[in-house]
């Protein structure tokens, strides 16, 4: 079994969420499940492949958040 890539782990994925269930802390919105371990590990153990639905949280251009010069409305 291959190791999970730390660069593309669940912590950088937009589909990861934290639940209030103390037995199943992690959830994946894309696949619709909760788990006691990170969803990427569940996907790896069940399918034998890395998660194909990974989407980076900061998948936008950071320059769009910069305000243009001028007066505030």
C-alpha cells in the first residue's frame, strides 16, 4: 500500500470537515461519509488508490483579494 502524499492530504482539501461525533471525527463532503481516520486513508485502504477527488482549499488567485486603490464605498 502506498503512503498518502502529505502535500495533498485531507487537511488541504476543501471537502474535509470535522464532525461533532467523537467516534468519527473526520468527514468527506465529496464522498459523503464520516470516519475515525482521515478520509484519504479510508479511500486508500478501500480502493488501493489515492483520492481522485482532492481539491485544494486555496484554489483561487490570491491577487483577487487585493483591493484596488481608491475610496471605500
